[in-house]
C-alpha cells in the first residue's frame, strides 16, 4: 500500500487497489491449498484409505471451525468499515475484541470436538465396507486436529483483521513460512523419516497444527507489536460486552452460513461413502483439485469484501458497486480458462496425485477424471458467486450472504445429488453432475438480487445518520 490503505481503496482508480488486495489473498489461498495438497500427496502414497479418511474428516472438522469462523468474518467487516470511516481507534478495539473472543471460542470448540469425535463420525453410514476401512483413520486425524484448533484460529483471526484493514501482504508472507514448515514436517511425521515415530494420518494433522501454531505466534507479534495493521493495545483484549454483542450480531449469520456449508458437505459425504472406496477417494481428491479453482474466486471475493466495506464506511456506494462488477467479470473470465483446461486434461491432472500401478488407483483416477470434467461447467459461476457473497459481507448484509449460500447448497446441490445419484440411479455420475448445479443456481440468483441495491449503506455508527436508519440497514 502507498500512504494508507484508505487512500488507495476509497480513492482513485479501481483496478490497482483491487489487484493489490486480491493477489496476496490468492497467494494465501494457494498456500492453503498447498497444505491440503501436501497432505493428500503424502497420504496418497500411504494408501487410498488414508486419502478417503481425509475426505471424511474435513467436512466434520469444518463444521466445528465454522462456528467461530463467522465471528472472525464479523471482525473483518467492522475493521474495514471503521478504517474507511477513518476511525482508527474503533478499528483497533474491534480487532482486539475479535482476537480474544474467537480465541476463547476456539479453545472450547476444540475440546468439544475432541470429546465428540466418535459422535460426529456417527452421522456417517457405519455398515459399509468403505466406512469400516476409513472411519477409524478419520477419527485419528480429527482428534489431533481438534486439540490443536486454538493454534489454527490465531492465524485465521490475524489474516481476517489485516484483510479488513487493507493489508494482505503481511499475512501472505507468514503463510508462506507456515506452508514451508508443513511441507517439511509432513513426510517426517507420516512415514517416520529421520527416526521420527510413524504416525500416518495423525502425522498429517500434527504437521498442520505445528506449522499453523508458528504462524499464529508470528501474527500475534505483528498485530500487537509492529503497527502495520489496526492499532491494537493490550487493553483492547479485555472483553467489552457491547462490542462483543455487535460482533455476535454480525457474525451469527456468517457462522450459520459456514455451518450450513459444513452440514451440506457432511450430507454429501454421507451419500458418497455408500459407494466403493475408489469413488470416495476420487470425490475427496477431486474436491481438493477444485479448491484450486476457488483461488482467484476467493481472492477477488475477499478483496471485494474489503473494497465494499471501506467504501461504504467512506460513504462511496457507487465506487463500491463498480468494484463488485469489475471483480465479478475478472473472476468469471479467469475461471472460464481454468474450466477449459480441466475439461481437456482431467486424467493428467488427477493422475499427478495418485500412485499408479494398482487396479484401485486406476479406478480412482477414472472416477476423479469424470468428476473434474463435469464440474468444469460451473467454474465461471463459482467466481460470480464468491465475489457477490464478498460484496454482501463487506456491506454487513451477512443474512443475505447466508440466504444465497443456502440456495446454492440446499436447493441447488444436495437434493439434486440425491435425486440424480439415488432416485434416478445414475450413481457417481449423478453425484458429479449434482455438485455442479449448485453454484450455477446460486450465482445467477445472487446477481439478480444484487441489482436491487439494498446493500448500499454502512452498518457502523456515523454522526450524521439517525440510529433508526442504521438499525434498518443492519436488518436488511
């Protein structure tokens, strides 16, 4: 950033500030995928069951994470709007309150998740061959992950608050360090290299926890000691019930949105786990590959979040709207190119992540190739939806973002997968097609609603506005 985040985000041209915000976020997401790919790559060398265990564990872990994740997002929204309104003191206090509140939640949720691991896995079918092979491995992974959850959330909070402030490069650099540590630790802990214990799937979880813990410590040091983000003082960590209520009010819809996303993933996983192990492995592998597609979409969506938040805080809704449509157009164009590559070369892409030479591996690659080819049709709509959801969140309309996430998952995806795969009897192909429908429906619906313009007011207190008007905007 040049002189200050606000001077570029709320003034001048749109392309440069949007790009400056987005590209570090894309890199952060790429590094996040590197975590996942490193785990998948090494566990794929261990066994297909290990990859399948990761597929089962992830949506259940995400369900617990999503509860606190919504409040992290609320902190970022408030920091963005206070920064745009040039209220540095309020931005710092929001950051401190978010850090302490989410930290307490992470400790509690991690303990609950650890204790209830068996019960969480109990929602999946338990009598199939797939479940008997994979569920015990998933339980091993989840227990380690839950115990380390506070270390994960420290970095989540730091990244979100810095993004709201307009500084996305610092979290990117810390994430790079964390990924490097994870890549080194993965084979050591999974396979017992250099006389380390052989931990298998537990080793993958432990490597992630250690690397994220180091990143969290670095983030806390920077946030409280370096002055490159919102000005946070130790006194800001003392709970302020009024501020916490505001974080909760904005964060509950986002937490519900993420929780419903996790429940949708669990429901879909429960359907997929009734198929043979190669289908489950292909489903998990395909999802991790498609997470690469989300990189530009998530980057532009989160950059849009900050652009909209700060511009509404600065009372510039027209500029916010122009930024949204610019980001949506770029996201759709980039992902259309990615869709063409995925449709033309699916087997080559999937084959990179599986050991070859066995019938089970060949089946996994075949199913995974079909999955990737079919889902390519939704890629451009992923970009459209993610940008629009970012716009709604940046405006503080977290209920609206929740509504369109529900449309995407619970109208456009889950029932379609069930109907095609089980009612019509299309099997795995029905799953692949049903997965692609959700973003198409959600993206179109969110775009049509956005044109109504009901998102164009800030939610923070501003002296010249009446309290009743602020409350009305918050409930929109």
